[in-house]
C-alpha cells in the first residue's frame, strides 16, 4: 500500500511510502520508499530511508531516467 507522497523539488519525480496497514492500530507500517518518475511509473529500487530515496530521485532526474512501464 502507498502512504504519503512527496514531490522532489521541481523535478517531477515523487517519493512514495510503501507499507502495510496494521489491522490493530490502523497505521501504516513503513517498509520502504519508492521513487516515481514524472509519468507516475515507479522504479524497481526500494530505499531504506527518505534521504536515500531523495538522492536517487535527484540522480534519476539529472540523468533524465524514466522507470519501465
């Protein structure tokens, strides 16, 4: 399940939270962060924290990389 989503500067790339809902607390149990390209497709890579995902998103943007659809 996708939780929050944050834009990465003005790159068009987005960082997404990936996790599962805890049925007892109804809170998202965060498992990883994903990066989506400007088309909305996500890269296969999963990142352990926000900072790593942000660095990857900036790298992808600088290189003009797009995720496979």
